[in-house]
C-alpha cells in the first residue's frame, strides 16, 4: 500500500486540507471556459445545483428548483446571486463573504396569482447584470425556465439558448463541445 496521506474534510489550522477558495475559483474558471466554448455572454441560473456551482451558495432543498432565486454569471464579471428577500437574503450576506456586494434581492412570481403576468418583466429588469456587463446582445444561456419567464425574455429580444449543457460540461470537466 502506498504512503499517500489521507486528510479529513474538517478544517484545521495545522494542516492544509480542503481549499474552498480554490474550489470556488476553479469552478468559476471551468464555467467561463464552457461559456466561451458555447459563445455565451452570460448564464442565468435557476437550478439549485447550478447556482451552487457558480456561487457556492446553498439555501436548502425546499427551494432548490422552484425558480425563486437565481444567479447571473457573465464571461467578464463576477457572479451575482439574486436571493429570496428577507431572512434568506440576510443569511446569504452573512454566510457568503466571497459574494460580498454581489447578493441582491430576488423578485419572484411563482405563487402570487394576480401578479404572475407582470413579475417576470420585473424580474428581467432586476437582472440588469446582463446589461451592466455589456453582454445583452450576445447569446444568454438559461438553465431552467417556466413559461412566464420564457415569455418575458422573448419580449425583450435577448437571444436565449439552453444553458444547461454549458454548466453540465463545466461540472463534469469536459473541454470540448459535444453537438
């Protein structure tokens, strides 16, 4: 048997174990490389696993895939997390120091029936990160959509494409594009 050292996943001040800063940095680099391969200006992520991959944030399984929080990743700037307003937003600000200044309140529309038609437009305006980074004219990958979101984006003229394969490729560490 070899003499490889096995480390615990818990932190210690006397050993270098899991380097979470490096993990976050490398994930973002892989994501941007995959975006470059797909010629995407940005990704808008709704799926919990994809948000976690891009931002290293986690807010529990109950809201993992219900489109009430999202992240925007551009090929030039740092990711921005749009977190559920209230205590979840506040906890994100406390728990995610690497996202300082890049956590904003999410505008959601899933359950308020009377506002369902107007909130996706409000959400779209809240996601100005796409314009701020100058990528609004480029292809924007979306990983998971509901119909009101799709309709809202179609009205803006932004060119949207399926962003799921881009994130999946990055997470699997694949470099080449598969058609």
